[in-house]
């Protein structure tokens, strides 16, 4: 129990690399040694190919009816791997494919346990990174939800929903439906003590809500409540990115003097991000929302600057903003070209 508590504690404090190192060390003590070069593309590919080959030998019903795991040591390893997912996703995302693959492998070879539902959810999100494989990821997400129901794994609902609705179904189903699922998962996470993934769902409420036509005033108020709870519990991992979406919604309804800025408590949110280890994902969200706001409010030079910064921090995993990211990058490029053409025309007229 100490291993799980310490890993979760380090992760909730934003100390992702420390949580990962501790988790990997704990796995070694229980006979599960992962390759030292976990970030290597060839290693990742080998894990994905092996896992996909195992899955190809079974149909969905065989997976769902798999016998319960009996080996206590393997069940313990599954719990350790499960606890590695959050810090890996936030601090070392290339580790996620390996960890989720190994969890699915253990499930298929040793039987199912409560953590198996989360294993299929995360592995499905990894598979879904490729547009041509999105339906395979969607099928894996359905397996995750079915396993969770079969195993009565209510304690894992918050994290399974975060992966399924936040990283898979958002590319297949209406975002409005995903937003409601995240709201439910937030409450479920708090009730079961899974605070970290409750907060992950709070962030995903903001991400889905700002992309799906939700009432922005209500959304800003909801996110303000979530952020207040995070500060009250001193959980830092998802605080700043959720504040980004609260500011985003508030700016769009005209509650700030400069709607193109993202500041919280008088402090620009970008300054908070440099203090965390999850910089790429955080900055990606920051630059996307600022370029969106700058374009909407006619500040095209700022929009182009934010778009340039955004391209430098593209995260490993796809997210619900993807369609709008592509759309607004194109609009900003067109606006920049138009401004450049006008400037050249003015220069020519002056001559």
C-alpha cells in the first residue's frame, strides 16, 4: 500500500519524474523489469506489435469472459503499472504505450483484474493516435467500459472515463456527451478517493466544454469550483491547465479587460507552467487558447505568434481540441497572408 500512496502523492504534487522513477524501482522489486530505453521508438513499437498480436488471437467475447487473475504477484504488478499511467502521461508520455501494453499483456496471459479495465482504456487511447486506427481504439474503449462493469470496478471509473471519453470517444461521439461523462466521473472520483483522476476529468470538462458550444458562463463557474477544490486539496497536476480553460471561457463572455490574455489572480498562467514538469502539454493548451482568443478578437499578429509557439509544443497524445487546432491554424495563416499583402500594397502606394 505504501508504494501506491507514495507514487500517487508524488504525482499529485506535480513531481512526475520522481513518481515514475519510484514506480519503476518498485516494479523491479516485484520481478517486473521494463527495458531501460523505454522512450526508444523501436522498443515502443515492439510492445505495441506484440500486444496487438495477442489481441488478434481473441475476439471481444473471449476477452470479456477471461478468467480472473489468480497470481497475487501479477495483480500487485498490475496495480503498480496502473499507478504509473498518470505521471507517465503528464511527465514522460512515451512511456504510456509501454506501460499500457504490458498491462494488456498481463491481462491476456494471467487473467483479468480491476486494473484491466484501465489497461484497455489507455491502450485504446494509444492506438487512437493514428487516425486510421481510431475505430480499433474505440472498440478497445468499449471493452474497457464492459470490463469495468463486469468487475464492479467503481474505484476505477474516474480514470477509465478520463481515458475513454477524453482520449478516444471524443473523436467518434459528440463532445457534448463526453463533457457530461467527465462531469459524472469527476464526482465519482471524489467519492471513491481517486482525486487525481477526478481532477483530470475536471480538466477534460473544460477542454470539451469550450469546444462543444456549452454555455460559457456556466462553464466558467463550474471550472472555478473545480479549481477552488484543487487548491483546497493542494493538488497541482491539473490546476494550471484547468485554470487556462476557466480564463478562456471567462474571456469569451467579456469578464476581463484584455480578452487575449490568460491570467489568474493577476499572474500570467504561463509563468506557473515553468514551475511544473508537465510543460509540453500545459504550454500546448496555453498557446492554443491564446491563439484562438487573439484571432477571435482581431489581433492577428499575436495570433500568428501564439500559433508559432503552439507548433513547438505539440503533445504526444491527440486531444479533443484537434479539429479546432487545425481549423484555427489555417484561419490564422490566411489572416497573416492577408495582412502581409495589405502591408505590401501600402508600401507600394507610398513609393
